[in-house]
C-alpha cells in the first residue's frame, strides 16, 4: 500500500512540477535548458519511484548490505526534490520582482533628474 502511494505521489508531483515548468517556458519565464533539466530530473525520480528496487540495488552495491528501504528513500527523494523545485520557483519569482523594482526605481530617478 505504501509503495502504491509513493508511486502515485511521485507521478503527481512530477506532473505538477513539469507542467509548471512547461507553462513558465511558454511564458518565457524559463529557458529551454531549465525545462529540460526539470523534465530529466522528474523523469528520473518517477523511474526510481516506479522501480524502488533500483535504490535497493544501489544501497546493496555501495552501502555494503541489503536494506529494503527503497520505497522509503524513494519517497524522501521525491519530497526533497519537490521542495528544491518549489524553492527554485519562489527564488525565480523574487528575482523577477526585484529586477522589476530596480528598473522602476531607475526610471523614476531618471525622470526626477530630468525635471
């Protein structure tokens, strides 16, 4: 049951993130490289969520033992990457607001100096 919930959650969050990134790309708020980055990242996460045994194999290979924690680590990975994505989107939005504010101030200062 937990595995199914993790798969559904990963697919849902990936769909939200990729669709938001695509909308931002179409609105020219994001570059093609960023769209491709998020598409690739979320595709990888969905693959790991659909096949959590990949994580078990990696843990066994590099961690030295069998753990059976693939689903747990998969869900954690999905959550962490989604939080990072949301932070990225918020920072981009703040950067755009700051840029617009600085431009408005510069235009206002220029207008004042011409009087």
